[in-house]
C-alpha cells in the first residue's frame, strides 16, 4: 500500500487504511529524522483507543501505552550501537507480551526480526510531501 501525505490530517486516512490490515504484532517504522514516524504512531494509538500522551521514545528507548486491546510498546533504536544492546533492553520479552510493538529505526535489529511475522512502513520525506509505503 502506498500513501501520499500532504498535511498532518492525512495521517488519519493512512491509519484508517492500515489498521484493518495489521495482522502481526510487530510494525517496523523506517524513515529519516522528522519523516513522521512518531506522528503516525500518535494517530495509530488514538485510533486504538489509547488516551496516553504519545511521544518519541528517542531518549527513553521504549514507551509503553495502554489500549483496550492490550499494551503497545514503542521503541526507538536509533542510538543502539549493537544487537547486544537491543537484547539488553529485553526486546524478546516485549515482543512476547505486547498487543503491538512499534519499532522506529529497526535496522540494527532487523536481521533478527526477519524471522518474525511483521509489517514494515517506510516514510520518505520528499520535501513538500511524504510518501508512505506499507507492507
């Protein structure tokens, strides 16, 4: 699926289309700084019924949100230097105990995640608009 984002409100239509297609509890979010990964997550969590304030987990590494369907863990692996650091935060336990895990900057851990059923969303910031690719 491909989407074009011209304004912030367009994220709602992306969520409307993607939410029914989320079959797996793992969503990898790729995109450069400022592409809209956290903005998408804010819209997604609101639509999942969370009333929690959604923010970037850049410094915390993981944020936890409550939804009526279960806990959602939102990761930012940007500052991770090795796969060992990802294991050290207990990633396997999060993956086993979440309704949904959203991982920004998954590249450092992506090889390990390939064996797990997951979705990937790539956001390309092309200046005036953002292109979103979901699979």
